C-alpha cells in the first residue's frame, strides 16, 4: 500500500469513527426499513411492521444475507475493527453521556482519537488474552472453534 493510500484509508476510518460515535451519542441505530413520504418527497426510517402495513411505498435497506453494523448499516469499517470495539466494550451502551464525551473528542480530532482508541483497545486485548495481539484477523475468528475460548471447559 502506498503512503497516499494509507493516508486516505486512515482519513476514511477517522470519518467513519466520527459518524459512528455521533450516532451512538444520539442513541440512533441504522435503519433497516424505509417508507416513502410523498408530502416530503423523501424516504423515512421505519420499523418492519410500520413499513409493510402503512400502505405507502416501502423497501428494505438491509438484505438478509449481507453483513450489517447496528449503527452504520452497510459500513463495517468500525464494526470489524477489534481494537476499537474492545475500547467501546468498556462503555455501557445506554450511557449516552459517556458517548457524548467521546463524540466531543472525536469531533475535535477524529484522527487522533482513532489512533488513541486503537492503542487503548490493543492494550485491553493484550491484557485479557494470554498471547500477544496480532495484527489483522477478527476477534470472532479467534474463538470460532469450540473449546478454545478463555473460559473454555475443554481443559477441565
């Protein structure tokens, strides 16, 4: 990867982080269903029951077989980042004030927060695992095989 590509990817990740934190701070999630409102001329978020029974044009944004982030929808850049997710796991999902504090920090310096929170996540993952954290791969992939988790009863 060239230096320019690395910079662009880092900038794209920083913007995705800022969007992710903004949505979490507001308590919003990605919408899976939308209905068309003719008076506004726009698609509006709805739940499945409202969308399919409203009598208006509707569509499903999420396809059943595609991967989905509960906050950003089709953008999986933050959901697939184990280091960031380890950092976010230390924050209660319902604690909107903590997410707002993170939003303020991420809005001021998204690139700085990205680097800092990834480093914090690496330290957290290294602290809870017996082996050093390797670059790449997903956290779910490490424990995909049964009996290999930290609290596995296979060793008993």
